[in-house]
């Protein structure tokens, strides 16, 4: 058994330190909050009193439990107050000099058995431990903000850390109701290591004027189910804080994807650090406010790029899940739909799939039987593209193969009437290369739906350098009618969602390759610490490892960045036929149905 950790000192009473102190005191620990600022100490006490009063009001704790917790929390302005602590957690500013000074002073104050924990998320725990007189008792204990609400705690070991110290703080984290994950010592650890690379790439995407801030954030919320878009999240974290973390990560990895985007430095230097300053990527109602207010970059309500073409009928080419889903979406919105496949049999099977989907909606009370029948009646199954002769919009949803799509668009060019809009649902291929297979590339555009199309609200609207304004306006209007949220982006690999999502997934695989953390710990870290609906390995197995590898290869080929090269482990699993849920084995094994 290691130290029982009943008396704990928290050094630094900012937002994070105050939150950690609250969690500890409510869990029955004696807590000494230490800060050289009297205002910070008073603020911590006031915050604790207010939060526990709210907890009583909501029935989460009793008045007696509140009084006992408040009695267990005291403040001091000198590290001498930590003399009896069995664990000290420092959450002072992210500076080696400041943290090392704290550790040196603590070495002279606390007993040799005391564990010293750093709350850093950007600095080397090993380097901090090496400066201490007790490196075997130094580790990282990384809580997430707000500490009372967030379940994840990363327990960070250096090569010097003794296992009993790790076991003691891991047990403490569990007693606090947290989910501890064990990680090694590298900047960002797991959650921030994956999260900040993604945030950095989103900032670079915005800086390149590839997509608007609103479209980038909407794409990641609607396309990936994230609670916040990346630019809004950077404003919440603090743009200066994010830049500090990225600088530390880049210094360690020399990965260009982690080199802070210049815009982060420019905004930081200008004092536009996010919500706390009242302005960052967005403008807020006040410093520290959370309500976004319009500014010069806010798009005008209802503004569209001119008038579009009339669309009354839609052709959907394909017979798979995506084609069926798209046809269902258009038919539900009142469009006449021609669903064409290579044979009449395949087309009929696809329509049958739609009928089953509509029936499920009826059984769940989401759709009336009358609406089901009307929707199905609007869909005509056809065994040839010749049935597209009079459609106003043709949408292809066939195999993700450039040659196949080019052949199909060459056929559509001959069949579809002049003025019909031709759309591809590709997620990774160059739209312009598909458009050039026709004699009317100005009529071709990307409409990237997400699977399952009836449920997912996002459509990435992809313009090429040849797409006519009128065609773009047409598709935007159609998206509104089918109740989808369109986001505009240019014609480059990955568009918005995949260009930000798959490097993050690839980096997660690299962590496992390097034996840095386990699949389960990485998945838990991203769900609990990042608010992701699925961990990266859960998602990879659902998407399909072969699909993921294909997208990674396209991104690497287009951007030529070494950091985007597919992880060898992913290539090995695909070569072995381990493609995820669809084969029963990917990163994990699944029961055969």
C-alpha cells in the first residue's frame, strides 16, 4: 500500500485548481488551496460556496454535506502550508521555470513520501521530475475543465515514476468518481495530443480561406456528432493556451501538422484570445461571455449566391445504401425520384430497401402510413440511366472509383437534358476530374451526403473552379428544401469533414503502434475528455478500415505531408482482411451475426 492521500494540497487556484479542490473536498479529503494571490484564494472560496449551494438547490448534496465539504477546504498563500500533505497537485501557469520553482520549494517542505503531481497538459513530466529530489514520486495528473463535471483524468508516468505512486493516484481518481487512463509522457498526452492537432488543422483550413468559420464548425458538429465545432472550441480553450500546447507538441514531435497555424500566433499577439477576451475566431457579447454576436464576418441571414434553376424531379444513380438513402430523402421532401441501377432487379431491390426504411419510421411513430405510401409512390425504379432524360438534378452514388464515376458522368452527359445539374456524392475524389468527363463541367458540383443519409443533416457542397454560380445556388436551395444543412467548400481532398477527421484517426493508430496507450484508454479519453460520441477505434471499425485507408491515401497524395502517411498498422490490418465490423474483426473482434 502507498500513501492513503487523505490530505491534499492544490497549488494554483485558478479555474482548474479551484475545480480540483472542490472535487477533492466533496470526496472527503482535507484540501489546502495555495495561491500567492489573495484575490485568487478569495475567489476560490466564493466559487466553492456558490457551486455547492447550487448543488444543494438541485438536490445533489445535502446542506450538511455542503457544510462538511466547505470545512475541509482552507486556503494559504505559502507552500509551507503543504507540509502535511500526502499529495500535492500543482496547476500553476504552463511554464517550466514556474513549475520547477514550485517543485524545488516543495522538496524542502513536504516529507519524502509525498507524491508531487503536475497538472500540465503541454510540458514534459520527465523533465519536471528530473529537477525534483524525489523523481520516483513525481507524475502527471491531468484533469479536464470543468473538473467537477469532466470524468477523464490522465495519469502520466515518466520513466522515473515508481509504480506505487501511480497506483495511489489511480485509486484516488476512481474514488473521486473519475475514469483514470494510464499514459506515457509526451506533450498533449492522449486527449489533447489528438485534439489539438485536429484543432490546429481546422485553424489552418480557415486561415487558407477554404471554408468559413461557420461552415467548418457546422461540418464537424453535424458530420461527426461533436458538441462544438473546432474554432468555437479554440475560443473556449483560449487561443493562446492552444498555441502553447501546440508549440510544446511540435518541439517534441517535429510533426508539421502540430506546428501552430500562423493565425493562432497572430490572434494571440493581438490579444484576441477567444471568449476570455471577448473576441477570437468569433466575437462575443463581453469578455468572458459565451454568446456569439454578429461581426463583419457573419454571413447575412438568407443570403444566397443568386437565383438557381428550378428542380422538380431528381435522378439518383446507384443501388447501395447511400443511393437508397438519398432517394428516400428527396422523395420525402416531395420530389419525383428516378432511382436507376445497372439492372432493373438491382433498382427494385434498392426501392425495397427504402420501403423497409419507411416502414421502420412508421413503426416508431415518426411517419404516418399515408406519408409512407406517398413517399414510395414518388420513386420510380429503373434499370437504365436512360430514365434520367427529363430530371432536373442527377445525383450519383456509385462506387468510390474515379474511372467508374467518369464513365457514369460521360453517360449522364448524353442522357440528361441541357440545364440539368449533375452532382457527385464522392467523399474523396476530385470533383473537377469527374466534371471533365462531361461536355458541361459548369453544370457539375459535389453533394457529399453522410451515411445514413435520411438521418444525417450535413451536405458538403463542393464547387470546382468550373462550377457555375447558378448551379451552386440551385444545390443550396435544394438542400434547404430537403432539410439538410449545406456547407460550402472547395474541391480538394477530404473536403471539410474527412480532411479534419482522418488525420486525427491516423494519429490515434500511431499512438497504439508506439505502445503509448491502449485502444480502450484512447477511446475512453476521447469520449470522456473530448466529448466525442465514439472513440477513434470504435469509429474506424464502423467506417471500415479499407475505406479509412483509401481516404488516408488520398489525403497523403494531395497534401504530400509526411504526417498524413497512413499508419502501417492500418495498412497491415487491411492487407489481412480485418476491415472492421463488416468482417467481424478490425481493431477489435465482433460477434458474427
